[in-house]
C-alpha cells in the first residue's frame, strides 16, 4: 500500500511552488487545471493534463510503475469542473457520483507499492465556525467525505513576512496533522522534496536518507519563530489577499444559477434538521426540503402531480445510492428494507 499525503492551502500560498527542488525525472505531476508551474525550469517536468477522475486514477497507476513520487495538483477542480459540466442535470445522484470520483482518486493509493508517495494538493475552505478543511463543492459532500481522514499526513501552507511555509500540526481549527516526531518544528520551509525525504526516512521506505543526513536538512528547513498561537499581522494580510484573489466570484449561466440555488436549498434543509454535532438524517432532510417547497408554493399554483412524483423519485434515487455507499457491507435484505422505508417517507 502506498502513502497518501495532502498539501492544503489558499491560492498563491506556495503549494505548487513547493515542487521546485525535485529532479524533474523523479516525480510525475497530474496537472488538473493545465496551468504552468510557478518556478524556473518547470518546463522540464512531466505533466499529465486532465481533470477526469477515471483518467487520473489510471494515470496514478501507470505512473507508479516508473515513479516513486506522484503529485495531483489543484485536486479541488476535479470536483468543481465535473460539478459545472453536470449543472444541467436534475436530481441529487450527481453529488454522490462526484464524491465517489474524488474518493476513488485518494483510495487508489492503497493499490500502489509501499514506496510510492502520492501528494494531493488542494485549496481549503473555511466554514461559518472558522474551521478550515479541504475544499469540496458544498455541505452534502463535506458531511459524507472527509478525505483528510484517509491520510496521516496533512500539511497546510502559511505565509509569514513574505516567506512560505508548511504547517505540520493541528491548531484546533483545521485538519493539519503529521506523525509525532516526523518534522522538527510546527512550521517548516515549503519544500516538498524535503518533506518527501522526511517521510521516507521516518518510515524507512525505499532508498531513504540516514538520520544524520536528515538532521542537517532539519536545521536548514525548520522554523522556530512561528507557533500555533501567534501569527504576524503581515502574514494574516498576505493570506487574506490570497484568499480574496482565489474567492473572486465567477459569472454563472442561468442554468448554473438555478442548479446552485437548488443545491443550497437542500443544504439549508440539512442544516435545519441537524443535531448539535452537525449530523443530519437525510430522510428527515428530504422531508424538510419538501416542506420548504410546499411553503414556497403556498401562494402559487401547486406543481402537477406527475412533476412532484418525478422530483420525489430523484430524491429517492439519491438517498438510496447515498445509503448504499455508506453501508458497503449491507445485505440485500437490509437494502430492500431501507428502500421500502424510504419509499414510504417520500410517498412513492
């Protein structure tokens, strides 16, 4: 089984730049957005440009036959681009499928040799409580997919006084983590080549460097001035600027706006029925969504029965597929029982 590591951060905070010290012949880069890497000599690197999840899974498998280091850059656009391509589709099945495609990319690492490390680089998003995590496309996926839970190494970018760093430990408001003793300090220079050497040394995999060699590298890359509690005013300003740049609104078509409005309405229904821990029963959420529709229709002509039935069938199929994906070991009888209960709830 290979090793999966995440590198998370806002746009412009040094994720792609951290690749600069790799030998172009020792790493394969899957370039989701097809962008130019931000450092001198980047043209020498081998890039595979695709945002198709199935193609990325196959590219990772093929790359592992030759390379011991594989990078998936701009991972969030795998989900975002598919979301936009399918914006005209009705129903909620698409959300389950988009989530599954993202999960497939992370899960394929389990099939790779033990000395192959796959680095997934992705933007972050911050919720209303200030918790920062890997960016997906909304609450429906966030509630069911915690991709960071598939890895023991999640680094986050940081900018301080014009310098770029990786943070290696959790601050209570994010998903950052790394094994105890893997890195010398809370903040390290954002050099993914150094990170790769540290991981191989820590687990003693492949042609790893000695502890003495890594001790010298630690002195060159550690930073003891940045702590979990304190962040300079300039660092906050730089990260805020990067955040504003990455979050600029994109003009959407009428069909995309309508699709997103429906998506956000279901998010609101989930929030309305969620318990104190933020967990929600999706059957209850669907009933709440139906109630919201009824309230909106109070002063308008009710939809025809055929249209309402078709809408309920969309929800039925979405919830059925979601439940099955959450219960991979369910027996045929358990699936049948759940489907009957769901059909009764939705009056199908």
